[in-house]
């Protein structure tokens, strides 16, 4: 399982002194991009390919709080993928001291930055998507042309 250990920082806090809802989305995106960078797709490669991930929907579930300077373990799994790789559901789970604190499930596609429409990723990127550990509720998604 791919995971990163992050910290609940000052800028992640809300008025109630716990991690704000958009901080979960930010950390989810960070972990996704760290994974792609480690697979040979840093931001510069996406810019070269004129391709980028685009989030179409986020669902956040909260179970426990994070407070300032808490260690945040964020995992990455694949909850769905289309055959052509143009669409995916990415799952990030957030753990505090080994206990599930939150879950973010994002519907994502690959945006052609020139044509401004969903497209299929290059084969090497598709292979790195398929290599992500699948969630227990993994589903096959329709292709972008479906």
C-alpha cells in the first residue's frame, strides 16, 4: 500500500482547532502527485505531455479529528478505473495513530490541456495507475468516450 506520513500544520487548522475539510483534499492531491512523481511523472512531465489530472467529484468521510502537529498517515488506493485509463476513482485514507480518521474518494480523469477534454493517459502512466493497490470495493468505470 502506498502511503506518506505528513503533518497537520498551522495552515491546515480551522476555527474549531481541528484539520479543516479542504486540508484533506489538499493532502490527498499531494499524495497522488507524490505517487506519480515517484513513477516518473513529476509535474514537469505532465506539463511536457500537456496532460493533467482533473477532479470531477470528491467525497469526504470523517471519523476522528486531527489537531495541530498530529502525524497524518495518508494511503493511496485505486477504487475504480476505466479500461482505457481515462477515468479513475482514487481513494485516500487518513490515519491517526493507526486508526482510520477520514476517507477521501475522488472521481478523476485525465485532461488534455490543449483540447480541454478527457483523454487516455500514455501507456507508462496507465501502467502506474494499474499498479496502485485496489480497494476492496474496486469497480470498472466506463471509458471517457462511453
